[in-house]
C-alpha cells in the first residue's frame, strides 16, 4: 500500500485520468441485462464509490473518461468469437446504440468536460478503441480504473494500460464482479501484481489535500 505522499505524486490532476468502465444503465442500472452483476455493483457500494470518485475528479480537474460497450441494432461489427458475446445477443436487455441502456447510470454524474468513448466490439475498453490516443493527448500518465466487471473488462483495462506504459491505480472498492468473493481474490492474486491497489477514500483524501493546497 503506497503512502499518501506516494499516492499524491501518482495522482497529479494534470497527468491523471479517471476511467469508468461499463457503468451504464443496461449493465449496472435497475433494468440491467446482468441483474446479478448490477446487484453486486450496487450492494457492495462500488457504483456509489465510482460516483464519489467522478464527483471529486470534477472538483479537482482530473479528466474523466467513460467507456461504454454497445452494439448496433443490426449487429454489424460486433464480436461473435466467444461464448460471452453469443450469450449477450440473447439477453432481454440489449446495449443498443442510442438507447437508454448505454447511458451512464445514476448516481454517476456526467459533466460537459467528460469524454465518452463507445465501442462496438471486443472485451477491452482500451484496446481497439480511441482511449489510448485520447489519454496520450490528455497528457495522462496515471489511469484510475473503476467500474465493471472484475471478471473481464476491468483486468483487460488494467493489463492494456500497463502494457501501454500507464501507471494503473485501482480503487478496490470501486470495482465489482460476480460472484462477490471473486473480486477480492482477483485483486489480490492478479491486479495487485501490476497495479497500485488503493481504496476510494485514499484517492479522495489525496485529491482533497491537493484541493486544499490549491
């Protein structure tokens, strides 16, 4: 666990971006296509913590990027090379472009300065999307990764970030997966090896101290 001084150095607002992953109504909302995941994201407090981090980012000048997974109504360009994709095609709630399912879910608030990146294929919110180029143009060196799911998209995002040269910071209480006991095991045995694992309160404390000094 890094000291506040070390974490504060990592979380310089000028070079830090907060990434929310698939925090959309059709995934973590009340009408989710994945109700078990939505319940876990809400009951664990992960979604609420993402909202707290986003609010703090808005207050301190940390750039926020929302990564959304969606598909065209005709399915063109969608991936079908894994069981996960084929199962998603049969779900009662579809993440269709332009629908309420692909809007960022409450209680997260989207500000005018936030960037929303939408992908039509694949598993990663970074690889094969505009996110890497946007991060470089924004001067990002540290990427805070939040959202769902700890099963697939979150580790994808962390691995991609590290492979691309970013320092990944993961607030362990601002991500969720299923079953509930999988997330802490995955953090301990996988993400902790490549990312700086912290808590939401530690991030908020560092950003708050920076705001106080400003």
